[in-house]
C-alpha cells in the first residue's frame, strides 16, 4: 500500500510540475562554467565597462566612474575625478533613473566591474568630503581647484550608495571581484 501511495504522490507531483510549465534545465557540460560565471581573465579589459551612446550629464558621470583607470600615469587624478562625479550625483534628481538605464544595458561581468568601480569611487568621495583640506591639492590637480564640499553631505552620499547597491543586487551582482583575490587584476592597483 505504501508503494502505491508513494507512486501516486510522485505521479501527481510530476504532473503538477508539467502543468506549471516547469522544465528541467539541459544538462551542462562539467568542463564549461555556467553562462553567468564572471571570468575577467577571458574578457578583454576594454569590454569590462559599459559605454552607451547616451550623452546626458548623469550617464557621462556614471561612465567616468565606470572607466576610471588604475596603475597608470594619472590614474590617481582620474580616481579623484570619479569621486567628484559621484559626489555631484548626490544632487541630481535623475541619478537613480539614469543609473537604472545604465545598469540595464550591462552584462553580468560589466555589472560586477561597475560595482568595483562604484565602491572605489565611493571611497575616494568619502575621503574628499571627510578629509577635504588634505584632498585640495589633488582636487586642484584633477581640474577642480574651486570644488566646494559645503553643499554636499556625507549622509546623501551614503543614501545614494545604498540605492545603487540595491539596483546592483536586483540585477544579480554579488561582488565576484572580491572573491578573486590575485586573479582580479585591479585589486591592489
């Protein structure tokens, strides 16, 4: 009796799955990584950033953050520019809607890389706001000699960061770059 009951339950379960449209995923070749695996080493670094054709100021600021170089001449100035751009985004009403559009055009690797770039620019932005006197020479060298931190609040920076991190999480970003250690070429750059 137990075997018959178990067989009936199993059949009903199978029928309910079929009725719901459930499909068994095709078997994956164990030699191939899953399609959404982020493999920086297999993608040309020029493809890590997303470069849409939009030229509105917010998208351009996001592109500046996303394309900040590391380990090259002038990269410290580029990082300051990215930090200032991030600070200025806190005062733009259209920042989150533009960020959604920007992120929606990205591949999983580009999203992960943007998360790295965002967090790096955020650290620079925090330094600019909290250590302004020490940052003034770099700001001047980066083309912002008259930057005034007074209109910008650290709280607004943190609020924007939380909102962007939610957008990234909604798009499946798990910060794979943090788990790669030496395999992530920009850590320690």
